[in-house]
C-alpha cells in the first residue's frame, strides 16, 4: 500500500508543537486567500462516547464532501483526544474503537483526491493499536516524543530552545539558556510567549539574552511549579525561593511524603557527585578526569552518573554545581534527616510541615560549607 502525501497524522501531548506542524501543512496546501472557505476544522476534543462518535462522523462527512467553489479543500481534525491509547477523553469504548477502525480502513481503501488534504492532530496514540498500524501503512505520520520525568522534559525543552529563539532572532549567553528553561518551564507555548516578551524587552539594541535579563523579565511558567523547582531552590540555598515555591504545593494530600522522598533522592545523588569532586574524578565543570580508574568509572556508571551513563553535559554541569553548594557532611546529614522525616510521616501522625521545617534548617549556608573540591 502506497503512502498518501495528502493525509497526515500528527501525535503529541505538546499541543503547540502539534499545531505548528499542522499549520505548516495547511500553509503549503491551501493558499492564504482561500483559508476562510477551503479549510474546514473538526473539533476532536470529545469526552464521552456520544461526542466522540459525532466527531468521527463529522470528520468523515468533511472528507467525503469534495470542494464546491474552491480548487482545494483541507480538513483539520483538530486535537483528537480519544484515539486508542487514551488521552484527555479517557478510555476508548468498543463502539468508538470500531468506528475509528472503520474510519482508518475506509481511508486506506479509498485514497483522497489530490485536491483534498486531511490533517489529524492527536494527544496520544497507542503505537501497537490496529488504528495506528493501519494509518502508518498509508499516511504521513509524525510523532513528537513525550518525556515523563521533569529532567527529561527540561532536556527536551533545552534542545528545542535554540530553534524557537532563532525565530525571535535571539541567542543566549553561556548558562542563560538553562536558567531560562528552569524559570519559565517546559511548555513550548509558554516558552514561545516568554521569548516574544524577551524580544520586546531587548528591543533592537541587542540579541543576546543574559541571566540578568531572565531575572528581570521572565515569568515562572505554568500555574503550578514542578518539583524540580523546589530542589533548585534547595540547591541555591535560597530560603525565600523555597518558601515561595513550596506554597504552591502545601495542603495537597500526601505532599509531605512525596517531598521527603524527592529531597532524600536529591541529596543521595549529590553525595555521589560530591564524592567524585572531592576525589578529583570529576571537574567543577562537569567533565571527567582523564586518568579515571576503570573500577571507579564502573562504580560511577552503576550510580547513574559515570562517563557512559548517558547524562547530558547540561545535566552534569547543573548537578555538579548543585553538589558544590554543600559539604559532604551537610549532604549526609541532610539525607539522614529526610529519611527520618519520611519514616515519621509514614508511621506516625507527623504533619507535612515537618518536611519544610527540616529543609529550612538545611538550606541556609553554614560557615563550614565548602564549595570547592580538594583538587580539580
């Protein structure tokens, strides 16, 4: 079965990326002066079976109706939330699954005319589903990767930042790109909005964004900060930022245990980095010593930070910078306190505020804290 150049399926939870890809196709397929009449949009955000079946019927009706007065027609089935694999619309029912299967088979057996185009943007799609396999046999399919963990989301956002910034003719000073993502978050739409705001702030005088610019202009992204913002505040040893960020989470069920677990893991990882720094195996810049013993390299890889562990240079540099904010003794004591707090929360009636209290004892810098390793 040949691939049809005029049928596109774009899958991704980042709606900005999916929508941008769709609009590129629309711009190429439909002249600007015809988009008011030749572009038909079908809403795919449906939360129950009745609405989902109606959405499928609407899309089928659109592609089954040829253009009337215009030379071309494009149907955009936008933001479908109920393809196999779930999404905001919840689990696909048997009736909806059957209708989707019939829809895909009909397209496979009856190619669209060359003057018609179908674009589908969807939140999620189970790759092993019959719908996905059928569509991939005849359509152009683009899937934007989803990253579940906050560290992965940061890395993906950071990798996309140069291209998004170039659209505003912006570049970042060394380290400012990571500071920008750390502050505004990983949502692409928010990143684009913050870049536009930064462009307005800088005017025509310069194009390079510095950390001072970010502190002055950029806003914290999203309505709710992610947990990594709390660990960033801990690493910066900034009690004011810690309290401000923590306030967004307080009162949520089970937050104390979650925070204690996150903090314990954070300090546990920093102990490994600090030990590597203090032994001269790791430089303050996040690079490995050339004379690293093979047995040490193997142990560090097993701990998840070694030369072949796959850590990105940005994450290595950030983690090393965090470890240098504490002495080894501080890190060991901090981890022990978090383990004790977590145990008390699980086995007794201790309240969530205990976590914040303990961390506020840890965050302020002690006079004995050493920020430099024994040797670089």
